[in-house]
């Protein structure tokens, strides 16, 4: 194998490692954000309920969506 080909393959390996690292970072940020939505998503600010449609449904929907996405991520990881 030529030195040129070896250098080219080394650059490709470095590029792939970098991209994998980036994808892992994005994945971790998404999971952290979803967990934060579940733990800290509250419709009340200063004892006043703050929602855009005047109901509790948006708060509940956001939490349920975050839980559902985390379940789906876990399912994909197990496959």
C-alpha cells in the first residue's frame, strides 16, 4: 500500500471519528434536553399558570412527548 493511500485513509479515519464524536455529542444533548423537559417542564411561573391555549394540555403534551421520544430512543438502542 502506498504512503499516499495510507495518508488518505488516515484522514478518512480522523474525519469519521470526528463525525462520530459530533453525533454522540448531539445525541447526549437531545437526551439531556428531553430529560429536562420531563423534570422541569412546569406551566406555572410566579404562581401564575402560563400556557398559550388557556389549558393545562400543552404542559402535559410536552412532557408526554419527551417521555415518548426517550422510550423510542431506548427502543432504537436495543435493536
